């Protein structure tokens, strides 16, 4: 399965470091993820009581499930090693960074994984520069194709 990417995170934040984490899900949630029914809008990760939690991550309810369905935006526990959580916590608390989900995918073993990024917010002029560089790069690639 292809990864579902959070394109907005790369626009809004400068990604410093990436971590791969498992995610604790219910049965209907994994079915919705496999069909691509997720939304990253306003989602973030939070470290609480030595555990990492994914907040505001929207997984649409599975339409074929009856009363066994899940809550769309419930907090979901992320499965990380203790030393990774400690490292994330120090960066977030001391340096004022944010934990943002970058992408979600199902690996070859059928396990759902999420990539978290330790990120620092971009200023508006940084965002404009990034868009301008992307436009220039796109124009160069177009010219190369037509030659």
C-alpha cells in the first residue's frame, strides 16, 4: 500500500528529525486506513505520562460497520521505545518544537505505521521562499523534458 502523506506539514514546518512508530488501532480503523479515509488536518502528537499520543487525527468511520464503529478523532496511542519518547520529550519541552505526523502506511506485514517528525514552525517568508524554489525547480524540469 502507498503511504498517505501530510503535505501541509512540509509546508508549515521545518522537519528536524523523523521517527517511525506503530499505532494502536481498532478493527474498523485499520479498514478505513487501508481505503485511504484519513485526514491529517490539525493533528499532532503529545507526550503524556511517558506515553506518546496522536491527537486530532481523523480516521473516518467504516461505513459497513454497525454499532462496532470507532470514534473518528479519538486519541490513539503510539508505540515507541522508551528512549525515543525521552528524546522527543526533551526536544519538545526544551527547544519548543512540535511533533507532527508526516505520513501513515501499512507495511508488508500488515501493520500500520506512522512517521512522526520533530518540527519547528516556518515563518511566512520561509514558506514563500519554499514555494518560489519549488516553482523554479518545476520550470527547470519542464525545460529539460522539452529539449
